[in-house]
C-alpha cells in the first residue's frame, strides 16, 4: 500500500494523503468529455460563436482526441490555461520539465486541430513553442477536417 500521511483540510479536520505516483496509489481518473459536447464546442469555435467556457471545452476535447490517437508519455502538450496532456509512444518522463514539450494558446491549438493552420507554419511563426526531438505533431494534425495546404 502507498505511504500515507495526514494533513489538515480547510476545516481543520485531518484526512489521509496518498503519495501520488507511489506503488499502489490510486490512479487519477480524468473526466472524459462526451463527444457530442466536444463536437458542439468545436463547432461553436469554428462558427466564431464560442464563449470562454466553450473554447476551454473544445481545447480539452481536442487534447483528449489527440491522446486517443497517439497514446504515450514522451511529449507533453500544453495549452494553458485549458489543459495539458502527454502523447506519443517513447520514453516516459516523470519528474521536472519533460525533454519534449509543445506549448501554444487555445486559438492556435484549435486552428491546428481543425486544419485551419498547418504545423510547420505555426512553429515557424512562433505561435507554437516546440522543444525536443519528438516535439512534432505535424503527422497527427489536423484532428478534424482537411489540411489547409
């Protein structure tokens, strides 16, 4: 069983703490976005009618779809503040800054995911920061729709 300690919650009551990542610790289940909810959010973004919440849902749905298509832990994809995921088979990174990181804003990520922007163009313009040998999503994008080029 995972090592346990206690800490005080905001109400002053002690509750057990499970060491994250230790052998036997419970897996953290992330809520999956229902495809109809995700597709609706992406559709609202494409139509230019998405509010902040819909944009966040669209980004999380796109990250979820990317993770489903390229499972793995060798590249971290960051779209602050909406979400982050790890994708692509290869060496797993567990501590500190990963060696392969991709970071961009929500608008750029959704443009890439829908084929409105090509990977090479986004990297060349500086809209995407990609570091590391495996930090290339060009072969995985777009997630939906035809490529622009």
